C-alpha cells in the first residue's frame, strides 16, 4: 500500500490505530526513512494515526491527498 502511494497508483490514506503507543516505533522509523530520503514524501502526510476508533474515523474523513512527485507515469516510456 505504501509503495503504491509513493508510485502514485492510489490516493488513499493509510491508517494506524495507535492504541497505547503500539505503532510509535514504526512511526519513528518512517520519519527516519523520510529524513534520509528513502521516502519521497513526508510519511505523516499519508499516514493517518489515532488512538481510538472514533478519532481514526474523524481523521480519515479529514484526510487531504498530499502532492507526490511520481516515480513513473503509467503509459509513459
């Protein structure tokens, strides 16, 4: 899913229900990958995270698709 977002194949948010900070280490890793240039856009731009299901639903409803510099355009050579 993340790869497809980075390639511009889809424009959907990805959500992490971060109950009791379970996903905090993954979010730190993604931030590090972005800082080091291994991800083309800010990981938090695509990744919706919340601590409760109602918060997640609200956050997904407010999601705005970030601009992504695509690696490849389908149909182009």
